[in-house]
C-alpha cells in the first residue's frame, strides 16, 4: 500500500467512500488500576473471547482502546495499551508494512528474555526492514523448497506410526488418547523435514524432545496465556511475573546439541548460503521447528481431528470420505496433486482455520501517524501505538462471512467460496497473498493447508469410520475394508 489513507488491498471497500474521522472509543483507565482490572477480566472474569466481544458491544465499534496483559505488579516495563482491530478491514492493517512495523511484538509489547534463544533475536521478532530478517526468511523458504520431494513420504510414515500406536492401544482399552502420539509425530516430522535431523538417532530426544520443546515454549508465553487452572492461583503464579530461562535451559541445551550434531548439513547451508553464524542458524531453526511449526500444528491438527471425529448430523465425515476416495481412485496413492483436487477437504481445512485460528492474536506497531479505516469511520493512529488483532473475531466479521458464528464445512467451495480466501488471515496475511522476505506472512503458509488436507485424506482413507472426543480421545475406529 502506498498511501496511508488508502483502503488496504484484500478488504471490503468502505461505503460511503469518504468516512468521518472519529476518536477511537475506549480508554486505558487509571494507571495501574485500569490495566490490572483489564487483566483480571481478560484471564479470569471474562476470558479472552468475552473480553473482546463485550467491548465491541459496549463501544459499538470493532476498533477501540483497551489494555491487555501482562501488567502489574512485575511487568512495569511492559506497556499494556493497545488499539484492538476486530473486523477484516481494520485487521488487514496489521499486514501493511508501509504503516506498521513488526519489531519485537510477536505476543504484544511483552517480549520474552533473549536468554531463551542464546541472546539472539530470532527472525520472528525482526521487522523486514532489518537485513537479518531476509537472511533467515530466505533460509527458511529454501529449506521448505528443498524438502518438498520428501515431504509426503516423511509425513505419511510418521502419521502411520501414530495411528499404529493408537490402534494397539484401542485393541486393549475402550479409548486411546491421541495427545502424546500426535505431538511425537509432529515433532519428529518437523525436526527431520526442517533440520534433516532424525529424533530416533537419540533415545532421549525421541522420548523427551517434544516435552523439552513444550516446556521451553510455555514458559516464554505464559504471562500472556490463559491456562484455565483454578483462580486466583493462575493469576498469582502464572501471570504475575516472567519466569527465567534457566528453568528450561537444560532441555533446550539438549535440543541445541542434538540439532548441532544431527542437522549438520542444513546448518552449514545456513552459514555458507545465507551468511548466518552457526549459533544464529541453530537458535532460529529451533524457534521455527518449535514455535512456528510444532506449536502451530499442535494447535491446529487437534481442531481438525475433533471436528472430524465428533458426532455430526450433517454427515460431514462421510461426505469428505466420499470425495477423498473418489479423487484417489484406484491408485490408492496420496499426492499433493490428488489432494489439490479435493475441494470439500480444502474448504473444511480453511473453515477450521477461520473458525478457530491457531494463532489467536497478532500485533503491529504504527511506523508513523496514519489513518486506519474501518467500515463506518476512520481513526487517527499515532506513531508507536500498538495494534492488537484478535483474529477469532475478525474471522467472524458478518460483513464478509455469512452466518459467521456457524461452522460451514463447504463455505470455501465454488467461486464465491474462493473469493472469501482473500479474507482468511490465519497466516498473518490473506490466503491469496504470497509469503516473502519483504513481508511477515507465515513462511509455512503454502505447506500448512496441503499438509492438513493430506492428514485428513490419509485418515479418511485409513478408516471407514472414526470417532473422537473433544479432549482428543479416540473412541472408535473402523479400518477401511
Ligand atoms: C498451523 C500451522 C501454522 C500456523 C497457524 C502459523 C501461523 C503463523 C503466524 C500467525 C505467523 C505470524 C506471526 C506474527 O508475526 O504475528 C507466522 C509466522 C511464521 N511462520 Fe507460521 N504458522 C504455521 C506453521 C508454520 C510452519 C510449518 C512453518 C515452517 C517453516 C512456519 C514458519 C513461520 C515463520 C518462519 C514465520 C515468521 C515469518 C517472518 O518472520 O517473516 N509456520 N506463522
């Protein structure tokens, strides 16, 4: 976007074309008290979803000022003030790097200590204006390109191990928890595909690697996350201070040493072809494998699986199975080409990303003063102010999505459905956009949807019926005859 007052591409045009400039509704309240009360509402009395919805109702606006945690007492250097942007149009300003920057704001103004990543600012915290960002992003895109030929066999073999474990368990018990086998599967797959390192080469990493990763991620983001344990214990013990990296550094060090040994080839490419040091390469790789890929899929695949395996009156599972088996035909071979033809499977995956975006909040800081235009008004944003997009609400924008609160598996089918992809923002950019070194769209954008479709297709080829509870307990499977 060239001019700050223009309508961003990919968003619904405003009507009328000249909109009034209004003061942004909402306030930050009294110092300390305002942010503290908002924190209690965010985590405890209301929860994230109600917190944003109630304020939309109160201010009759999808753009407003509010505080978000972490705050008082031990986050004195964190500024909790944000401007929430909760419709498709205002949310899309988060992608406009002419007017916003993405330096150090992955989870808001709060940034975990650099000691978690060897005192290196990994690429997710870099703005594209920083040269290091393109070095690491190009490196990531290169890894993904090179791994394309082994992507499917690696993925299917890991998924195979996972389902075999579940089937064995189900032959002895009434139900089987998919949680650990799924995490193990995702972790092994991404470590192999992104770093060329097979976790099976170290019994400790094979066994505990994903646990070390979970702990390392959790401790960094915990001050910003609702966990759901008994209150006020959650507020007192999890949201009042940042925990030091030393608590998880033994596990992280093991992952680091494992990658250094087993991922030699990929690390060398980072050094020779992309000008990174060994340390920069390994810390960035660990972050991409862990936070981006492993945590992203650990949030997303359970959504897909439980939706697929829940009792559903529309016969969704059978409709999807019919499409998968028709498109695969007699070859019985899954490929990205065969999966590409599965329109309903794609739409189901897109709708799952719309309905429950795996990364719920995105942030961006105003690079300069600019005018942010929503549907009914424009708002003056001052340089340095932080925009906070709660994607769950933006993806339920009634001006874009019909019946937005309903899950409609076929929403993205046909021409009208494909048009809607402009407004699907799970990847920090529209689904129709392209990720590159000059933007902050997810580097894995073009592999996430095909891989999820592959997962669904494989499952429906494998089983004639499949049932699963909301807590990822597999209740019954009937193998394909
Ligand atoms: C379901 C899975 C995934 C989801 C939901 C997801 C989502 C996202 C989001 C929302 C961002 C932007 C964060 C921000 O700056 O505000 C992002 C960035 C990123 N993602 Fe993904 N992601 C997924 C999988 C992956 C995978 C498999 C990779 C593997 C390479 C990956 C690599 C990255 C990288 C490197 C960035 C930073 C981009 C940059 O700095 O320009 N992601 N992802």
